[in-house]
C-alpha cells in the first residue's frame, strides 16, 4: 500500500469528526476546508499510482473502491454545503 493511499484513507476516516466539529462550532467552513484536503489527497493518489491500469486485480479493485468512497464523501459534503456536484468528472 502506497503512502498516498494511506493518506487518503486517513483523510476519509476523519469525515465524521470533521462533521461533528463543524456542527458544534456552527462553522460550514470546516467542511469546505476538509473537502479541499480530501481533493488534495486524492490528487496525490491519482498522480502517484495507476488506478485503472494497476497490474494486480486486487490493487485495481481497492483503488477503484477508494476512488468511489472519495467521490461519495465529496458529494455528501458538498450537498451539506448546498453545492451541487457534477455527476461525473
């Protein structure tokens, strides 16, 4: 597992805590900042490893699943902020 994958996983795991912090402080900017960090972590992953062209099928499936979780997290967070996200990028 690559360090960029670990960083993205750690970032995604922080979502619940970031939502709680934003709610407690009545600060939607916390969610916006968090989503920016997720996007940056995914960009590092995307530049670091091959997702669709991974040689190992398990690696490819893992990275595709990680990509889907990232998309779901960003979409959910943007929805909370009242921002429509594109269906596909």
